C-alpha cells in the first residue's frame, strides 16, 4: 500500500474519532492529498478546506483536531499549519519503501495497465516519396516514437503509422523525367539524389516546354489509372525511398506497423465523399467541392478539385474513417509540424459535422521547427541538412570523445552510436515540443550539460558502482543510511517518475520525461559526490547500493521511453 493510501485511511480514522461518523469517502480524501511544492512542507499535505463543509468547522480547527487524533506509525510527525495538515513520513521508511518499490518492479517502475484493451493510433514521421529525410522530420519521428513507447508502457496497444506522402502530380513528372533522362542503374546507385535531380530538371525544362508539362500530366494519369508500366516505376521509386529511410529508422530504433500512406486511400475516398454529399455538407465553389467552415472561423475544406481530383484533406478524411473502422482507436494522434494546424482543425471539424463524436479522440500533436546552427532548413532555400548526415556526424564526434575519455573501452563503435544518436534525439526532445529549436553541436554533445551523454554517463556510473560491489551486495539494507538530504532528494525524484509518465501522456509531451532524466541524474550525482557508497557498515552500504540500482533502472527506463539507449560502460 502506498503512502497516499495509508495517509488516507489514517485521516479517515482520525475524522471518525474526532468528529464521529461521517459520509466522507476515502476517495474524496485521496483526491485532496497534495505533494507540497517544497520538501520542508512535508512529503504530503492535506488541505482541510475540503472538509469544512461536511464537518461544519473552520479549516484550522479541523486541522488541529485531526492532528491530535491521528495515529500512524509510518509518520515521523504531522504539522497543522493554517488549515493544512503536513505529513512527514519516517525518513528511513520512506526511502526504503520507494527504493524497494522500484527494485521489485524489475525495470517496470512507472508502468501500468490502464490502457489494456485500448488502441492508440499514432501517425508520425510520415515522410514523402522521392525526398530525403531531412532534420525537420526528426521531431515528428521522435515525438511519435516516444509517445508510442509511453502508451505501450501503460498497457495500450499502439498502431504506429507512417502515412506516406506517395500521391501527387509530382510523381508523374519524376516518372516522365526518368523515362527521358535516366536509367535503372543510376536510380539504383544514387537513389533519392537522382530522383531529386530529375524533378528539378523537369521543373526547369517544362517551364518553357508546354508539351513536356503535358507529358508529365499524362504520366500522372497513367499512375492513377493503374497502368502497369507507370505503376511499376512509381512503386520502385517508393521502394528506393523507403530503403533510404530504413537506414535512418534503424539508427533511431524506430519501427512502424503500417506504411499505409496517401495512395492507400485511392479506392477508399468515394464512400466518404458520398456521405458528405447526402449529409448535405458539400457545396460547390468555382466548380470545386468544399465543406464550408465559415461559421467556425475557418477557410473551406477542399474535398474535390474542379477536375474531380482528390486532395490531401480528402485522403486524410478517408484515413480517419479507415483507422476508426480497422483499429477502433481510443485515440488517434497526428504528430505533424505546426504549419498544418489549420489542416487538422478542419479535418476534425468536418468529422464533427458528419455527426461522429469520435472526432474528440483525435489530436494534432503539433511541434515547432528545428533549425541547424541558426539556419532554417528549407528545401527551396537550398540549405538542406539531412538527418542521416547529422546522425553520422554525431556518431563520429561521440567516437572522438570516447577515444579521449576512455581509450580502453571495448565496444567503442557501439557506444559511439548510442551516445551520438542519443545526443541528437535528446536535444530534439528536451524542449517543450511547440518551441522552435536550434540545433548546436557543442550543446548536444556536452558531457556536463543537460544532454544525453550526461544522463547516459550517470547511468554508466551507477552500473560501474554496482559491478564493483558485486552481486548480492544490496541484501539486508538499513535504510536509516538514506536519511541525509541528498539521498532523500534522490528518493523524492524517484517517487515522481510514475506521475511524470502520466503527465507526459496526458499532455503528449515527451520532454517531461527528458527533463526528468536530467533531474534524476543531477540528484544522484549530488548524492554521489557528497557520500561514499562503499563503507564499513555493510547494511548502510547495501542501502546506498540499492538506491544506486534504483537510479540505474529508472534512468534506463526513462531514456528508453524517449528512444535513447543506455550503455553500461562509457
Ligand atoms: N507527409 C506529410 C508531410 O511531410 C505529413 C503527413 C502527416 N500525416 C497526415 N495524416 N496528414 O508534410
């Protein structure tokens, strides 16, 4: 039984003995318990204002009376201050309880099963065919991956979806350009580079040459009509793009359950458009079909172009219905940059207007831009920073640092990969997701800052302490050894982990977990510098080793939730 529950029943008993029978329930009391902002105000606090009405007394009087009536051996003492009851848990018991709770859950501390039986669809990364993965895609990929991990940790079934951008007139142009100016070997060899070259050349030449532009449109029509040759080339372009992306996904440790992208919905839009029609939601505007969203302060949602062609929104609409039908999701998240805020507001509104209240279960998890050394990353501006290059560069830099700091390390390449990739991911997930961030090498790879290497290093330090102590050294721990302020602080941060996970999910904000990992590392390092872990008193030493082990496990879990690995030696 945790402390909140124990305090709750102690309060309930005290109410009965001080005020007689009451209709107050354990639940009301549990809900009211708070964790004070400062440790000096106790480990938990209960505001007696909530009882004033049913007990018909002033809160300070209630607090005084309850303080007198309270009996609990797990408490060091209780204070009554201005209508608040402040509870101070016995320090040794507090440390022992939390540390044991962490160790007994075997790396699953903070997990839960509240999601059992529920499915969450997460649409993330969602790259575009014939385009390279640039650093701007990192946020979508890693925020989405972290959310997927967090939900799984709480027992949900997660369907991770890469909603590929694999539809549009540009693909007709690239296929057309390929037929004229390229060949199989070049595309196989240069991949997306060659596709980009072809596209750029086509755009330049078709600008002057109207017949060429027409030829590009014809090739797109052929793809649309399922012409075997056109489809074969297009699908092969898709494979080449995905092969490229797979290298990045492998480095990041990211996997998808579904690659159903825009083209997947080719044959699934008609019923949705018909439904919009018979529900009277479609109106004509200059030949196009739209859903008027003026009453909701938004521009119209375009459903069909004048020539009957479908749009990005039409496909997303079909995708939403498909996902609801196929997965019966409890939630469907879209991890997409803030530029598409309007698109998703429109999408959700249209589903609302169609009369489906599950539009409430859809959420746009929006995020800001990543720039690189202050420069924005636009394809048009010419300055494009590719994610694969950034990751490779990070690995090389990490490798240099490792070579310098621990030349004797065995698996340097493996560790360099974990640290280098971790540094980039951590940097991306450190700030509130809606903030724009500017990537800086020095900051990302700093072993002393708020970085992955710092947290990973702390984890490796814990591993090293535990290795030296050997197995079984944590038995018969005397938790009275953990009553100093530094150890207590570590325990307090450990206790906050489950709540941090809950909040990260509730707010779709993985950065809470990233920051948490820094808090825990800092608290532990402070303890580590102030206290000797190994000492003459074996039982006290065992308690400090168990605390170290708990920190090791929780850092490892926290990092894995945000997609970062924790090497045991660095
Ligand atoms: N491919 C799009 C882009 O790169 C993102 C797609 C997001 N997902 C969606 N269902 N619209 O901008």
